[in-house]
C-alpha cells in the first residue's frame, strides 16, 4: 500500500545516509535505476519515492547521474498510462530541485516546466487540486533562486497561474497558491514580468478579482480579493510605470458599474496603488480624486467605505500635492462622518486623520464643524469608532496647533475619563486616549499644560500595571511628547519614573508567538496575505515582516529613550550607560522598526553625552568613547543594513554629527565614510542590491529613490561644510558616481538632486569648484528650462553659486546664463520660490563680476520681482547686492532709487526678514539720505505708512 511504501522509503533513506557514503551499500543506486526503468508500475513508483526521499540524505551522490536522472524523470512525467507514476515523478522533481543549487543544473530543469504544467492541468480538470499544489511549490523554488532560472518559461507559468486565479470553481487555497506565485514574481522578478509583457495580462485578471466576494469569513487571508490586492500593490511598488495606466483605466471604466462590487473594486484599486504609483497619481490627481470623491457619495455602503479607505491611502502617500485639494476633500469627509454605516464612519475617521497630518492653517475654516462632529462621536459611538475618532482629533490638533486650544480643555477632560478605564475591552481606547492627551498637550503648550499634568502622568504610569502592550506603546509616545514639551522641566519630576519603564519595555522577551507576514504594509483595506501559510516551508525567512505588540512597544520605548536624552540633556546622565547598551543592541535588531528608532536615538544620546561633558571635564573622554561607538554603528549600517530607510537615517545622522561636532570629531572616520558614501552613490550597498532585480539596464525605467538617495546626496554638502577647500580631493572621488544620476535618461528628481548637491557643495567648497564648471554648467542651464518648479529652483540657486565660487571659469557662460534666467523673471513663471532663486543668482553674478553684467538691461528686470516672496535665504545675497550698488554710488542704480527705497520699506516691515538684513538695508538707506536729503522725504511720503515707519525705525 502507498503508506507502507512511503514508510519503507524513509527507513531506506535513513540507512543509506550512513551506509552508502561508507561504501557498505554499493548496489542501492544501480538497483534504483533498474527499478525506474521496469515495466511494472509498482517498481517505477517505488524507485521515484526512494529518489525523492534519498535526496534529503545522500543527494550529493546523485550528482554524477543528474543528466540520466533528468531524462528518466521527464519520461515518467509524460507517462500517460499511469497516474501514480506522473504524481510520483512530480514529487521527485520537486525534491531534486530543492536539493539542486548549481545554476547550470537548475537551468536544465526548465525543460520540465511544460510537462509539469501539463500534469497540473490534467489533475485540476479531474478535481485533484492537491497535485497542482506540488507544481506551485516547484515554481516557488524556481522563483526563489537568485539565478535567472525561469527564462521565457515565466510566460507559461504566469498563464497557468492566471487560469487558476480566474477559476471560481476551484478551492480558495489552490487559487491563493496561484495568486501567490504571481505575487512572488512581482516582488522578486519584476523585470521578467516587464520583459515578457506580462503586467497587462496579470492586471486584467487581478483587478476584476477585487470584485469577487469571499465565501469564507471576512478576514480570511485566502479570499481572492485580498490576495489580488496584495499582487496589485506589489506590482505597483516594483513596476509603477507599467501598472498605473491599466489600473486607472479599470477604475475609470468600473466606477459607475451597475454591480456595486465592481464600483468598490474600482476605488479600492486606486487606494492599493497609491503608494507604489505615487508620482504618477500626483500627476493625475484631478481624475483620481473625481473617482474617489464620487464613490464617497455612492448609494452602497461597501463602495463608500472603500472610497474612504482609498482617500486615506492617498492622504498618506500623495502629499503635499493632495492638500492643495482640501476645499474639495474636507467637505466630502465631513459628509462621510455623518454616514449611517459605522464601517464607513470608521474609515472616514482614518481618512481625516491621514489627510490632516499634512495640513497647517488651511484646516482652520473646517476646524469647528469637524470638531463638533468628532466630539459628538466620542460621546456616543461604540469603542472601535471612538478609537479612530481619537486618531482624527489628534491629527486636527497637530494641524491646528495654537488654534486647537479652544477645544483642548473639553478633549482633555474626556481623555482623563478614558485614561482610567481598566476593563480589557476598554484598554485599546485607553491607549488611544493616552496618545491623544500627549498630542493635545503639545498644542496647549507648557504654560497651560504643566499645572494639570500630574493627573495625566499618574494615569499613564498606572497603565503599565495592566499588562497590555499597545497601552504601554502609546504611553511611551505620551511621555515623549511631554518630555519635548517640558524640556529640562521633565528631568527632576518625571524622568526617574519613566526611564525605568522604557528600559523594561526595551528588555522584554520578544515571545515565541509571532505573526509572520509577507507584506510590510496593509493594502486596500484587505490586510496582508501571508505567503508562508500555503507552502508549509518553515525554512523561508526572506524579507519577512514580523508584527507583535511587543515589537511595537520596543520601538516606541527605544524612541522614547532618545527623546528623553535629547530634551533633558545633562540631566539624563544617570541613564546614559544603560541606554547606550540598549541602543547598541537594538541597532542590529531583527526588525526594521526597532533598528530605525535605535539609529535615530543614538544621535540623541550623543547630544546628551556632549551636554554632560560641557559641565564635567572628565566627560570629554566619555564623549569620544560614545562618538566612536555611534560612528562605527552608523558606518556598519550604511554598508550592511538591508533597509533603505534605516540607511538613510544613518546618513542623515552622520551629516548632523559633522555639522554639530565639526570636522575634528569625524576626521578618524573619513576614509570609511567616503567609501561608504561612494558605494551608496554607485548603488552597490546591501540595501540597494536587495532590489537588484528591480533595476533595469535601461535608465528609462529607473525611479528616483527619494528615501535613500536624497539622504546620501546630503552627505556631500555636509562634508564640504566642515572641510571647506580640503574637501576637494574627496569630491573628485565622489563626483563621477554622483553625475551618473544626471544623465538625461534618469528621472527628473535624480537630475535636480545632483544640481542641488553641487550647488551646496560649491557654496562651501569655494574656489575648487571651478574645475567642474565645464562639466556641470550644460546640465544646470538645461535644468533652468525644466517643466518642474523644483528643478528650475535648484538650477537657479546652483548657477548663482557656480558663478560666485567659480570666478573666471564661469565668465564665458554669463550671456547664456542671463538668457536662460530671463524667463524665470516673467509672468509666465508661476512659482515665487523659483523667481527668488533666480534673483539670488543674478545678485551673485553682479557681486562677482559687475563689469560683465549689462546693468542697464538687468536692473529693471531684477528689481521688478522684489521684494522676495518665499525664499528668504536669498535675502543676504539679493539685498546685499543692491546695498553694495547703493553704497558704491553706482550710476546705474541712481534712476531706480525710488523703487529701491520702496523695496527697502517692504523688507524693513517684513517679519520674515532677519535683523542682519534689516541692518544692512538701514545702512544703505542712511547713505541715500546723506546723498539726496530732501528728495528722500518726498519718496518716503509716497510710501504706505507701514513701510515708511519701518524704514524710519
């Protein structure tokens, strides 16, 4: 019988493990080859079962016979006479593939794929879906290999998987395995999907699956809609340019579909792709919002709920552009807050919370109606609604800042009530209330909050006795806010009580029960789909994301320790050693959330150590010791960490350390820092190689790595700022890798990153930048005509710095520069910041080479755009230039004295301008009075009184 055969095979396998390598069973392999070619079905089946079993124990001994084995296995797979032989051969192929690691050997397995697919289709047609599962496991192994093992067989595998996905009569587990194969390919072999033009066919099946209801319970991870959402999300993250248009077309076509499930799917699809396709969705915001806001008014609650969630996803990922549509979005959310469905209300609170996080004073006209509805909901809603409602109030408080004070007392009274609840079912609400109390405290300010704080602190500390991890997590956040609010006032009264609580959370055992989840983020309101559940392969640990309450608590506690150190400074001295031990340990923690907080907090602990050293001389050695520990961790992180956000944070922290502590502090680490920076610019670090399959040789498909590369490029100006001209030889090493991002085929964000970096380097490097002007100037001049305002702005700033610091090397470009800058001063330029930077560029050119500027043509255009409207960092250059012309009594400025005085008046009255700038224009104004006396009085008289008074002052 089959069970006896399998048991016998296992016994043989165990004996063979010891006997065959020792030469004590020489007849075993010849016997198996004899059996597998027998005319008797039972003999062939036993041989195949034994081959499968023996790969686990003596697989190496099969290597010399691989070619012969493959031929025999292929023949057995195609055995039309025996179902048992085909199944046994399929299992044997899987066993050999798992064991086979040599690239050439595995590539030769490609010839099995047509037969595997044929066998799978036969058994699916006959209702034996378990056999198809074996095929999916084989494909899974092929996909996992880093070698290009699938070749053009990807097409046939995807076609088969799509057939299975689209068959509603199959078991949900079988369909889920098929969907998961597509998901793995999208995550780890996206370039193959693009190469074989499979993105469109996949989306044609996946998008309609979003409309398929599960027959299981609502949170069933095997449901096709949730699994399809995961695939679409993964594809958007890795293939955004290929994904956006088909999904947008699906959403447009189905947003008015007669079936509400398809209307729900339409708006859900937009939410799902909002992170991966963020740039393209920002470019198409109006039509995207038209669908989402229209769906918010749908007659079916399932559609309205999906629209609310999609709006929340867009609010998270499409900023800051989305905020500019607040006049359309906020009334729609206000209306959704009144929905009859609690589910729609809950998602609307989420959308409101996500949207308001990015708002400022624009929220003020909507604050009163929003708070009226939210406070009403807090009083009368079920607990789950109260929790999301509190999140929304927290976002409103952050956006409104001081304007929220009018509502603070009422909110805090309610929060105090929630913060003393002890029933298990109320603890999540208590956690949210604790978080909200901290946010509201920041709006109220220290003076208003400090007298009433003790009761809140007492309730927060008491919460640690309730054994609820989420409550402890949010309480650490609450203490962090209070530490920031009180500063050193937090030290004596509260620090001794809260630091041990943070230590306790940081030192918690992670626990044995973890939820292994393949996706780092939830998608489309469906949650995430674990790719491990269906395969039973416990060895796979690739890129898992583990979420437990303890993990979130540890991340919050790690963050809190850093914030305590930052804001209490020298008062944190008693806790520095223990904190440092925890941060060092957490800097290599298995989960990225905890590592990230450790990397941030290490910089803060260094700040506290330095503050202590300023009081105690013996602390100087301690500062050097801690600096050494911190820098070594940052260098290791930059080179070895696989998470881009963490590497970016390490880069930003290094740049801050250089600026805060000076070149002497980082000098011993410079060779390693330069090498790490160079590796990152070459896109060869661990975190970049993790996505190597996503990178195409064709730069047209490259996407700007905003998270990482902006942080890496900021290191170069930081080097230049602390090293000045000494940075020149290092810049020569980094210039080549940096300029790779300036190629025309790269995204526009890459090019402007390069231009901004060179501008800031030039600013601090000085004269040595002259050697790069001929290479850089053509790029910068072209960028002045970019359709993107950010690119034009950075180019204008850069051209000014190149002229200022490049001296004679830039002179030959002056006519071309002035010609390219001219349109930026006209009415066709819609961006004030671009105009301000263009004015700064001209000012620098005038100051460096006055003789090369046709002032009679330039001054009328230059003065017409003043005073500066947005970028007040240009004030020193712009007004310094005008003052120099005035103080030197330049003849070309004389006809414009009335205009100059008017500009000076506006500058003097502007609250954004610094005292230094106002002092500068004051001297120039005094000089004009000394020259023109009575004439100046009449000019002053023609000014608005506020400007005249400011000048007189």
